[in-house]
C-alpha cells in the first residue's frame, strides 16, 4: 500500500480468542477517511466481534487498533472517537426521540442552545425533524433505526460503526434505508464501517469490502474486484451467484472436466474455475450443455445448464425474450471470455 | 362481549366483597363505636380517633419513620443485589435469585430468633467483640433497641425488594447500556441515567412492599425492640386484646393504613413526575 496519507483506521495483527476458540484470526485492515467499508460474511464468522473490537466493547487478544494515528487498543468505548448503531438499536425507552439523540452531548455538558441546534440538525439529516417529542415506542422499526443513526451521528464520530444496521427491516424499507445511508454518507463525508451478511447490501453501499469466513479475512478490495476476481473459493461462492467448475493444471495448461482447455500460469494440481452467470453466453463451438431449468425474473432470465461432466452451470441472460431458446431439455452450446473467469488453486 | 366479560367477573367480585371489602368496612365502622361494660355497641363517637391522635400520634410518626428507613435500605440493598445478579453474575444470576427465594422459606420467627442469638447479651456478636478485646462486658444496646428492629426487618424483607427490582432489571436491554457507554457515559452515569430510570416501577414496588410490611409489623419490635423500639402495630394488638378496646384498635389500624397510603401516594406522584422528566434529559 503506497497511499499518500495514513489510513484513518488501522488494524494491525488484531485477533480475538475466547478460550480455545479463535473468533477472529490475526488480520490487518486499513480504512481511509471517507471510506464506506463493509465487513461481509456469514453469521458466526467473527465480523461482529471485529466491529465490537473497533468500537471498544471487546479488547483484542493481540494486535493494535489506531484511529487517526492514536493508539486506542486499550481504550473503552466511551473514550474512542467512534460511535455505533446497534443491531437492536439500543434506544433509551424512557427518553423522547430528541432526548435520545441529545444524550451524548448532554453528557458532555454542552450549552443548551448548541445541543438543541445540533439535535435538530441530526434529526433533519435522518428526516425526523417533526418527531423530536415522540416517545420511542411510538416509532416504526425504520424510524427507530433513523433515531439510532442520528444519536450516533450527532457525536460527529471519526468512524461510524453499524452492526447489521438494516437486518431487522423488511425488504422495501431496507432498500430505502440503503439509499438514506448513501445520501447521509455523501452529505457528511464521514467514514462508515458496517457489518452485514447480505452481499447485495455490501455492494450497494460500500467502496471497500472485507469478506470474512471462520474468523479469517478472505479478501479485502473494491466490490467489483471481489465480484469479478474472487481470491478464494469461499469468496466466489459467498458473493453473488456463481458457477465453480473443477479442473486440473499441468505444465501451465488447465483442462476442465467439462471439456475446456486454456493456458494458466501456476503450480500443477487441481484448480477451480469461477464464472459469473451473466458472463456466460450461447456460443458457437462452446461446451455442449442441456437446459434443465429456466426462471424468468422480469429483467433477466436465469438458466440452469447441465454440462457433459455432470456439473451445473448457471447462465443469466438480460434478454428476457430468450426464454424460447432455453426450454428444459434443449441442447445449447455455451462459453465465456477468458478474462471473465477466475482460476483458483483448489485446496 | 362486555356483557360476558362482566358476567365472568361476578365470582371474583363476590369473593373480593365477602372476604375483603365487607370485613374491612365493618372494622372501619367499629372505630366509631363505643365500649360499655366490656360490651361493644354501635355508636357514632370520635373517642377512638381522638385517642389515636393524642396518645399514639408520636408513635405513629416513629412507626412511619422506621417503615421509611427499612423501605429505603431494602430498596437500595435490593438494587445492588439485583443489579449484580442481572449484569455481573452471568449464568449464576438465576442461582442467586433462587437463593433469595429460599431464604423466604426460612420463616419469619426463625429469623427473629436468629438475630436474638446474634445480638443478645451472650450472643455471637458480643462474644466476638469480647474475644477481640474490643469490649469488656456485653454491649446491651445491640438487642432490644430500634437498631435491632431495623436490622431484623431489613434482613427479613430484602427478598421482597430484590424480586420486583430484578424483574424490572430483566427488561433493561444490554444494548441500551452499551449505547450509553458508546456515547460517553461513565459507569455511574449508566446507572443513574439509563438503568435506574428504566427500573423506577420495580424500585417503587420494592419500596412500597417493604415500607408497608415494616410499618405494619408488630412481632419484630415485640421480640427485638424492647421498650425503645416499640411500634404502633404492638398497640393495635394491645387495644384489641388486653384492653378490649376494639374501637381504639380499629382507629389505630386505619390511622396507620391511611398514613401509609398518603405516603405511598405522595411517592408515586413524585415518581410519576420523575418518569415524565427523567434524569437523562437535557441538563
């Protein structure tokens, strides 16, 4: 990394074990100011533990956490320039919306006028200007989410942490809140880190994605890099729809069980080739395949194909009228460009 | 719907009326009756109430003070215990609660006699003090005093405080505590601004339980209070039994009841105002 400016948040060799169980294996993560970073992984992969270590609720077993050059590894959450939006929101039920939002500033004994002004500003940012006097239990889930966001943002944290912020919302509201989060991130230009198990959410929001599995970071990179060039089979499989084909490399040439051959540098041994469905197309002289199923999604068509090797290949066509070519049982020839495939050494 | 609902309530209301409301009203009426030649007869006299106010006024105030003190001590200690059981004891929290429940089975008189054997002239505490050389002869004020009554009452009533406080602490989510810490609250601020405001109903019922039970008690002061630690309840018993002055006994018990209710209502009103303008508000 030859970044001109030092990263805002720097994790070096951070790990966490609970007794004999390793929740988070040693990892490095650099997040620059203004980044919108997603920590993506299945449940139980250690992503929440990682976020709680950044927030200060869990002390790392080893490693160092620095924010804006200051070592915060041993500081509690109340002393860190981070604020968190909790998965269950953690709103104070005995306070009104405005009192919830003002809580952090009231603790700092700021002047009354400043608190009132900044509370109003934070409520405006989350579009709840008129809700200040409401009690928490008279808000919908989405509104509670916004209050939790305003309560954290009013503190002007160097890093805003969000723990599965949208998991409790229904699909429509989730998309709406994703838009809100993007807008707020652009409006205040802050640094956000959020944890999610939903790859579409990670891709929709983040410019930097860290994929975790079983306590280890599998890959860190931009969404398109992770989608098109997954570093590991886990990433390929977890992120988006994908086809993984088995093959073997000998002397710089890979031969797939499905019957394809191409050049590929690397050690001899078994490999896997990862292809995204929308990169697969009907191609003269391609691999012969049999259509087993075709599902119409409105904007696209998802076709399941059986290859001669017995492996399944998914094809996604944006031509919604292509349905007649893909009747179950039909024979088609399919292929893809070499640049759209990712060759990964099999474990 | 409503008609059926009312019908279903009839048995409950009947039981309540016959075993509770009617006897209470009868006893209240007795406080205006008079006693002539050891016979109770209907009357409309304020003599018993006058006796309550003139003879027992000071003792009523003292009894209320003991109740207040015991109620406050139990609520404070109960909060500490329940807080530890809820947030600090981890999986042993429920075990601690079962332990407090078990002490309730121990019985009331057993506890009083236990304190007698601890605080008595040749009790454990005096023996220990003498063995340590802190005193040459047994300290007489340990037992048969106001202090002994308060200590025994707090010990006996503590579970009645712990249980409602623990129940309301269960409803305080960890996320609210973590959120407060994240926003910069110290440990003390988390308790005063987040935990206590959310626990007020439990704290209030804990206090009300302990206060009412302590103020109405007559066995503990009888066995541990001596002459200085007497409470009004003993004299209710005295008027009813030894003096055969039912009107006076009735006036005393209702006088104490009304005084307690007024005190509880005042505290409830205060608590209600605190709920509306909580400590976490803009300060």
